[in-house]
């Protein structure tokens, strides 16, 4: 894994967490408006069975979400440890803004008082140092 992939793993996990949260919200919405039909209609599944299946799916997704949160937390902690080892504080600050806060280049540059081109140059240098740190 190169340095950019190493840093991007936070965003990848974060996107997975967001997708699971959206799925949980959708399931909850369906469960919230669904009435339980106690009448057994010949040739169809019982409404209780479908509700039970949705509840089971909700529980599974909540478990999956908790696992992803734990992975995200561990990954962030690992990446932070690498950031703490960087030789220049500006590298750590830039990488944090980009990969933890998901800010765009123009925003990072403005906040750090650099042009967008200089921000990208610093980013490349920071990634080179991260690459050395994670491969030693």
C-alpha cells in the first residue's frame, strides 16, 4: 500500500459507515410505518415474517456499523501515530485537513495561507515522508 492509499483508507471506511447508516435509516423508516397484518392471506407470506426479517436485517446492519466504527477508530489512530512522526508540523496539518476533515485543496490552501499549487506540492512532499515511515 502506498502513502496515498494508506491515507485514503479513512475516507473509504467513512463512506462505508455512511452507507450503512443510510441503510439503517431506511429500514427504520419502513418499520416505523409498517402495520402488522395478522391475517394470513393464502399464497402470500405472513406480514409478521416480513417484519421479523426486517428487524433481523436491522440488527445485522447495526452490528456491521459497530464493527466499521471500531475499524474507523483504529485506522484513524494508526494514521495519527504516523502524522505525529512527520518531520514538519505543516505536513501533519495538511494531511489531517485532507484525509480526516475531507477538505478540498482550495479550502486547505486558504486556511494555511498557501496557494493551491503550493498546497499540492506540500501534500506530495508529506506523502513521500509518510511513504518512508510506513515502509520502515
